[in-house]
């Protein structure tokens, strides 16, 4: 069984991230705060993507140890669209 990695959607042109249609901040301070949040969110997305890539890569080469390494100690693998067992 093989899995593939979907390319992340580009922020521009996908209805978000490009700034189109978004109200501008009223002050420079508010603008700086918004930019800081956006930068933090981008860092989170990049961290999640790196874990997802490692997860899929381990699955593709039947590397059980590598697959387990991406999970937290209390992590749970669930089928897509399943209800939460917790």
C-alpha cells in the first residue's frame, strides 16, 4: 500500500492568505500584531507539514518505527471521517 503527499494549497488564489478582501488594520501597531500572528500561523503550518511528510514517507517504506516516531505518546490513529473514540 502506498500513500501520497498532497501539495499544500498556495495562500494566494485559494481564498485566503493573500490579503484580498480583508480589512486593513486601523493602526500600525494593529498591523504589526496581525503580521506577527500570520507569521506564527505559517510556522505552525510548516511544522505540521513536516510531520505529515515524515508520516507518509514512513508509511511508503513500511517503516513502523518511523511511523510511530511522529506520534505523541498518547496519539491516536483514526480512519478518515470517523467519530472520536474518546
